[in-house]
């Protein structure tokens, strides 16, 4: 999306144009505009060319947007892959809070998607979406092939379902290493951690879905400071942007390694709890404090859904000849120490994650919380758990699996609520329903989309 507007109010009446002129420059080129949920409600963001921000028009009144992060070129810093270059962000990030009850908002002639009046009931869930370019694994996905890297197809198919909300469970950025000479799969692709990669890996392919509904962004391990944290904090993080929490200087990384959990209200006594699991190394103390905060937040509503990138009760892909294993042993141990027995507080009735690049649905006989792993929306697949089935009776901490379903291939999910009950439908990359799961905490029941 690219829009040039005069005074941010091109489509408004002359009287409103006059009011806009006081709060916006004469010409602003808006590259992307979107709505996200924060711990304080909702905010609109716009990525623009130039140093000035456009006006945002909220229910007919023009207001100024503030600069969240100016365009900048950030010096080369230490990164996980050991090869880097300066991170150039040539777009200014602008933002403005959106008041509760807002009915219409527009930036640069672009109508922003706002939540349904009774709260979101149709929620698209995607995860692990970027095109993998990683020298240490000699893994180079074909970024121009919509079958090999189908995130644009996934985003378009998901947008056609007209969701009320979109949740991304983390890992947006994957182009960390330069494409090797002679490697046709990724020839000509940008790499590194600047705006060009963020545009190619996320904003361009996600465009239809960014315009379809407000988003909840969950931080993944690809968005740590030693990876793509700079872009994460500038453009997607829910909290205010500060130099100490920007990942620009390695000396400040500890301050940006963890973010406090926050809630997103879904209406009718339902909420999301958003948890930053991105930094797993030396995280025991941080997780202890953060799970204590989850306990407090869970008491704020009768019904909660827990979101994190790493699956607390999901299964990781095993090494050759090995048994399956918990996908995040450290988090499982920390949560077991914070809340023995059932692990999560009683009001947490469902958990959504990514990280493992496939679809998993896990229900439990006792001690667990129904869990979906949804890391199959674009990044290079890593294997299958099908050869390890059945997994009924497998123990994850105090939880015993009594229902396990998985499928190969790319896709996304639609989570729908009727009353207090949730159903999740898993779709393939073109929007064909493949599996439906009814949640009945602590278990769930899944069938093929045709009832098989």
C-alpha cells in the first residue's frame, strides 16, 4: 500500500481540510497503516516517507500522530548469525492512540479496520511467516515461489474470511543471511535487519490481512535483540518505544530481553494474555516474575486465552531416532514452579503458540490446558510428527495428553466463539478447511473438516 495525501485529509470536506492543515504536513506518503492492540487499548500506526507524520481522522476529527521512531541507519551490531551490516530504516513510524468506542479512523486516505462492536469473535491466527535465509543451516527458501514460500497466499486467504482480529504468534523476520552466489531460490532478496527485509518478509505479503482487522503481535525468538529486535520494537511492539528498549546497542539488550505480559479484552468476560517468550536463555528469574504476573492478569476475567511464541505444552520435532520432547522445557519448568498442578490458572482455558513449524492440537486428561501450535504460515517446514503417533498418554510436566492431532503443509487457523465455547478451524494455504477442533477444557476434540 502506498498513498500520498494532502494534509492527511484528501477525501474530507473543505471544513475538515482546514482543521487537518493545522496538524499535518502538506504532503505525506503513507506506505503502510494498521491497527494493533496494546496493554492500554488500541493504537494506529503508519509507516511513512519523510520525517513528518500525517493526521489521523478519528470519527470525523483530525488529530496529530506522533513520531514513534524516526527513519535512521543503525550501526552494525553483534547478531546471532555472526554476519551483519547497518540496519537502515528509511520509513518513519508514526502512531496515535485510538479511543474506546471509535467507529471510523483514517490515515492518508486509508480506512483502518476496527473491532466489531461486541468484541472479536472470529480471530485469524498465523505464525512463523517469513522466508528463511540462514547460512548456519544452509537453509535458503525460495522467496519468489508462492508454493515454496506461501505467506502472501495465506494472508490473502485469511483476509477473505473477514476476521474481527488477527493474532500473529511470532517470528516475522527470517532473511538473516545473504543469498549465496548461484542460489536461484533467493537470488536478489534483501537480507539483514533493515526496512527492506521487514517490507519483503512481512509488510508486503501481509498487506490484505493488515487491512482486514486489528492485530495482536506476539514476539518470537526471531525478534530478539541479537536478531530482528530493532524492527520489532520500532514497528510492532505494543509498549512505548525508547532508546533503551530498541536493540540498537548491545549494551542495552538486557533491558529489552523481556516484556511484561499484558491483556487484550475480547468482551463478554473474555481476554487474551500476551506473553513474551522470545528470550529463552538465562530466563528462569524473568519467567518466574512474568508467570506471577500471568496469575494476576488471569484473575481479571473469567475466561482467558494464553498467547506466547514458544509452546508450553506443545511438542518439538525430534532429532532423528529420538522421542518427541516438550518444545520449551525451560518455560514448562518455570510455569510448573509458579503454578503447580494444572500449570495455568483455572481461568486460562486455551493456549496458542508458534515456533514449531507445523499444526498441532493437544488436549489433556488432567493438569493441562488445550493447546494449538500454529507455526505453519510460511517459513520453511522442519519435519513431521506423524511418524510418532499415537501420543496419547505422553506426559508433559503434570499434564497427560489424551488427544493429539497434527497435519502437514502450510496454513492458518480461524478461532470462533459461540457463547463461552471456542472452535478452531485449521485451513490450508488457499483457505480450504482441513480440520475442526472443539475446545472443552482441559481437552479438545478434532475431526476432519468433512466430519471424518
